[in-house]
């Protein structure tokens, strides 16, 4: 089964209402991994995970009972890695190269920073990683990327490396052309989509994109 599916969705502990429109698009043809308390979100969505993983300190009794026949990878509560990090590693080792991590993105600052650090690992392993609360979407930009999104969506471009070179953008209110963005300056923050399709071309460095789009989000 794993050999036939290329996309994995990691569902983590979620503290807000999920956007069903975007969830349905993400869910298609994906291997579902419930990361610890993410199992309870899957109950709300009427879904069953293909795998449960974590230290299971935040999984409800109901989820444990409903999913008692689901394969589990259990880790100790005291460990050197986060549950999400271990789930990403599992997905990588099982040849998933597209990973979507569903996360409410409103936890402690250190946890949010820890989530963002996964992008460096993903880039190193050639994994296409997206972290999303199904309204706000965070990912590293490919060399050439087309994104379908809502008009007036907020789009920010933030270098993960010290600098990143943007060849061009189109479909944005404030276009970039042959510009260097630096991780200690905010030049790429809070742009606005003026078309339903935007394009970003990069040349150098690792560029993180954040897109706030509720009804439409598709990367090409």
C-alpha cells in the first residue's frame, strides 16, 4: 500500500475549526497519520488513520477505543525529538515525498519555531513539506512555482537561508524582479494576490512562503 501512495498527511493536535473545503483537497489519495492527539480531529472528520504515532499522552479514550485496530508507533514521553518530527521521519523512510502537516499553528512560540525548523530537514531530504491549518499554508518555494489561491490572499516570502534570490513574481500587488531577500529584513512580508494564480521563480537560497487563502489553494 505504501508503495502506491506518494502523499502523507500528518494530523497533529488541532485547536481550531478545520476548513472542510481545503481538507477535502488535501485528503485525496493520501496516507493518513494521526500524530498523538490528532486522532481526535480525525474522529470529528469521520476519518480513520492508516497509522497512529506519538507518545499518546493527549489521545482521548474514545480515539483509543475507536482506533484500537490501527497500527501504532509508540514513543516514550521523554525523548529528544518531537512527535511531529518523528512522524516526518517515518514518512521519509517510507518513501513519501509529499507531506502535509495539519497543525493549528497557534501553540507556544517554541513549538511554532520547532515546526518551522522542519522545513530545513525537508529541503535536505528533498521532501515537499507543507504545514497548514487549512487556511494558512506554509511551504518552501520550488525553483518555479504556480499557486492557485483566493484573490486578496496575503502572501509573504521569507528566506530560511541568510538570503534568497527571487527572479520574478507575477499576480502579486507588489512584484519582485531580480531581488535578493534577506532573513533579517522584511521586504517580502504581506504582499497581496491580485489574481487567482500567482507565479514565483527563485534562483538561490531557501525561500519560505506563507499564504492565507480560505477557499482555494493549489500548488502546481
